[in-house]
C-alpha cells in the first residue's frame, strides 16, 4: 500500500487494490486506468467484460509490486485555482465514488482525479470524500493563494462554509481534514452548482462508483 492513500469506507479486496494503484498515481484516473489496462494480458482491461476478476487482480498486484509513479505535475498559470468536486452513490447507500478536477486561472485542467469511496456508502459521505480528495491533491501539488470550489452539495457547503455541524454520522474525519486543508489557502470561497450546471467531476465520481462496485455483489 502506498503511504499517501486517502482513507476509504468498506471496499472489496479488488476495489481496494484499484484504490491503491490510484493512490500511487495521485488519484489521476486516466493514468491509473491506462496502467491497469496495459498490465492486463491481451486486449482486456479494467472495465472490459471479457476480463476476469482474477486477471484484473493479478495485473493490479504486478503493478503494485513493480512500483508506480505519479505523473508529472503541470505548471499552473498562477496561484489561483478552481476546484470542481462531486460524489456519486448508487442506492444511497451503495457503491460510491468521488471525483475532482483542478483547473488553473487560464481554465486549463491540471488534474482529473477519482477514486472509489465505499461499497455501502451514502451520497453525503461521497461528497465529503470528493472535496477531501481534491483539496488534498491541490495543496500537495501547489501553493494556492485563491481558490473557488464548485460543488453541488448544500450539506457540505453548510458545514464547511456555513459553520453548521455535519448532518451525516461518520463524516467528521473528512470535515476536519477539509478544514485543515482550507486553512492553508488564504482566500477561498464556494460556488453552488445546480443540476443544470456542468461539472466535469461528475463523470470521475461515476467511474469511482463503478470501481467501488467491484466484488460487492
């Protein structure tokens, strides 16, 4: 297991291995899936229905044993960033994923992040995990001076920026970690996204939920 893996809820052994690979590449979803697909024998891949769970597991174990590295960190325009975040839970609770996209002041995507959160996880927890994911990677890679978080969860907004207590049991750890990360950003604010607003983190959260469903049936 990599040292910088973020905490997760309950995941199957197969989904846990995928999460470890994701951690090794800084939760860059495309880099992780490309590496996994390249390690699967033949023409299969992580989401190929013709690839067995055993083939995926062996590919993951080989990747982790051989060592994987984070991709190069792109240079931002300046110290201002936009962070899109989203969580997804099927069944609420059910398989859940988190997604985050880091964008610089010029509108360039610097990171497209995703991960499984848990196999029996509620949507609010997934939303907290998405914000935690994005902030953790942002402050690890850069020194942000201004940040706009674009998010659709009013529960998270009321907690993080409104001073309310978390409304869902078990998210206190995420809430505290988010507060710690934001304390290092001198100027931060949120924009509430409504359903009609585009959110590039949504698709990444959906892939994370797909991974969380591995072996959970």
